[in-house]
């Protein structure tokens, strides 16, 4: 009985939410259509994932949150309406301002991918180099252990001031954020490679190039992708923080710029967008993992 | 002069400063085409001996001799099958074999290498599993694939370290028969050194059994049953039971009194 209730509860909440949205709102509440589309999209993804218990739970929490938000802003009307924008107003930003927003998203993503590429290139190749040479690693490891725990976000004001352009500075900071975990992971996996795999490789008399390309790299790949998963959210955070300091485009800039003008609908929408993008990036990485690592 | 042998090999393991002597004057010689089993209780240094033979470890003193020549390091003339994980988990079964072939015959076109790999996988009964990954196979199937890879590389010498040690009794019998059959069918006669602690396995497969004890060879017994051998025929023979008793006595009780054996029943 309770289980059945638990199953239908999110859908009941959905209907309540829709009814609430369609009922008359206080003055100053914008077009409700974009918000309605978002609600329906959430419901669709819930129906799509109906088999997962956790999706049900998440659905309940999200709907309760949206109902409270909708009720107190659009229906009751809070005192400081400007600080607490109604969901209608927040989601109506997109159709109005989508060019600026998408431009910001793509500008942020371009920097992200540049940073990812550089970090992968340097992290993997330097990690291999250091991992394969006991001498280099015994010299470098103590130094690396001091430098690597410093969060690269700390450098960002300095990097923005130091480097010729904002783009260069943010690519530098993103690269560094992702570089350390990949680099460390690579060194460890080369040095601590499974003895059985190493013995097997050695008895096959594999040439050094093939050893790196066909043995060490695939062996380390799961670790590399795991460290990407961990650092993707952090690096996006670092980027948006940097954009707040010195950029003229990007989501971080968008949020900072509009909060300076007290346009909090846009600020909240920007924050939601960041959540969406980080989620999409995580989905992308797990997709890459699924394609590249079919052997586990 | 033998095909492969060790001459007075000593080897120490150095574990963070504590030195452990694993081989102390190990000497033996295996003739071309001979199948020799190395038998001994666990921890007596069989795997260490095999790692010296394969070239994974060079001895601290003494020599590895191949065709009479002192040798160090691994080489294409030797193929190794380990107890676990000889295959690379990120390659499919056929890719594993093809990759092995490529190390020995880099000039062979990929298509031929794949055909060759497939041929060897069929030989070990894995025709239907060529595009599976190792984790999708049972332990026995993984060993079949490992054997196929090693054979496909056409080494003159096969080194096998308890290849069937982790496999259930029923499948072990099947794999022993398969190995026997493959070796008999192969064009060039392989020289094999086979580590085991299974007495029946040693007798069925070998021309000679070396007993390892106290870091060196303590005794040896020749197994003169004619080939091709057949398990069912063999175990029915009185001579087999006599020999088995002798091997068991040597292995477990370290005595070689033939008087004990005569009239003894098969175990
Ligand atoms: N890498 C190692 N470091 C230190 N000691 C080792 C190492 N490998 C094996 N040994 C020791 O050497 C001895 C012989 O080991 P091994 O050759 O594996 O024996 P077996 O294969 O006959 O069971 C054992 O006592 C084992 O503990
Ligand atoms: Mg062993």
C-alpha cells in the first residue's frame, strides 16, 4: 500500500504543480509556458526512468521544491520579489535571452575542451615519462607532492593578470585542474602495474612503443577516465569563477554581470544552466567510458 | 647437450632489505623435444625456477643455457603460460592471440595473423568465443586462449607454470588431454617444462619428472610409457600404478624404496 503510494506520489505532485502554475499569479509574474515545458520535461524523464526507485525519490524532492518555490513567489508574493524571482520569470529568460546564453555556454565549453585536451596530452605523456623512469620520478615526486594539492582556482586571479588574454588564463587554470589527477594517476598506474600483466607482456617480447600504446595506455585508461569524472565538475567551477573575475562572455560572466544589475531572474537561470552543463559533461564522460572500456 | 637447462643457479629475493634465498644451486638439463615436469611442494621455488628459464629474472649466479649458449632476458624461442592472467583484459580473445603472433611475425599481414589466430583458437575449442573479452570467459577457457596464444607464437620451448592449477578437476582432465593431443599433433616437437603439484598430471604428460626440494632438484624419475598416450589405457596398466606409487612416495614421503611399491595397490 505504502509502496504503491510511493510510486504514484511524484505524479500526484506533478499534477498539483501544474494546477498551481495554471492558477492566477500575483502581478509581475511572467509567461508561464517555458516553466511548464520544464515541468513536463521533468515528468517525461521520470516516466522514462520509472523502474528506478531512486528516480522516484528524486522526483518527489524536485517537485516538492518546485511547488514551494512556485507557491511562495508566484502565488503568495514575497516582500522582496526581486531577490526571489518566480520560476516563471527564471525560465522565461531562455526564450528572451537565448542567443547571449548559448554564446556564453559555447564560449565556456570551448575553453573547457581546450583545457581537457591539453591536460590529457600533458598528463598522459608526462605521466608515462615520469612513471617509466625511476630516477625522474624519485626527483620529481617530492616536488609534485607539494605543488599538486594547491587548488588551481587559487591561481586564477593571478593567471588572469599575468597571461596576455583571459582565454589563455582560463585555459591554463582548467588545464592545471585536470592535469594533476591525470598525471598522478598515470605515474601510479605505470609504476604499480599488475605484476602478472607485466610478466605476460615481457614474455611476449613486446617492443617499447607497443608496450606503451597497447599495454600501458589501455591498462591506465579506466583510471584516467575516473580522474576525468572527478575533475570535470571542479574544472567547470574553476572556469566559471575565473569568468566572474575577468571575462566578457561565458556563464560565469553572465551571472556576475546580471547580479551587478540586480537582475536575479537571470542570475538564477545562469546557475541552473551551470548545473545542466555539468550534468551533460558527466553524461558525456560516462558515455565515453562505456564506449572505450568494454572489457570490465 | 640439452635444449634448455640451468647450471648451478642461485637466486635471492630482496624484499625491502630482507634477503630470501629462493634457488640454491639449481641444476638440470632438458633435451630437445622432451616434456619434463617440475614437481614439488608449494614455496619450494618452482615458479622462481620458471621465471629464470623464461628470462623474467636473471640469476644472481649460475647460468641459463639454451642450445648450449648462456642466455639472459626473455626471448622469442620461449613461450610462457602462467596460472593466472596471461591474457590482456582489454583485448578480445582473438586480438590477444593476434597480438602475440604480431610480436613474432611483425611482417605478416594483419589478415593472415587473424586467420592464424582463429586457427589456433579453433584448435583449443574456442571457435565460438573469439570476440569475447577475457572477463567473459571461465578460467578454463582463459587458459585455453592463453595456450592458443603461446602456441601461435611457435616457440621452440614451452614453459608452463601450473597452467591447470586453478581449474576444477573435471575441466583439468579435459585440458590435460587437449594439451597432450596438441603437442602430439604439432609439426615441430616442442620442448616443454611444466610445473605442477599434481602427480597424475605429471605422469600422464611427461617423459621425465624432476622433484624439487630445498631450492634444488632432489630426484628424478623417467616416465617411459609410449606415446601417443591415452589416459584410460594408461591408468589400467599395472606399470602405471607401480610408477604412480613411486612418485607419490617420493613426493609426499621422500622415500624411494621400491620394495614398498611392489604389490602395493594403486591409490
Ligand atoms: N617477489 C618475491 N619476493 C620475495 N620472496 C618471494 C617472491 N616470490 C617468491 N618468493 C618466495 O620464494 C619462495 C619460492 O617461491 P615460488 O618460486 O613462487 O614457489 P612455488 O612456485 O614452488 O610455490 C617462496 O618462499 C616465496 O615466498
Ligand atoms: Mg608457483
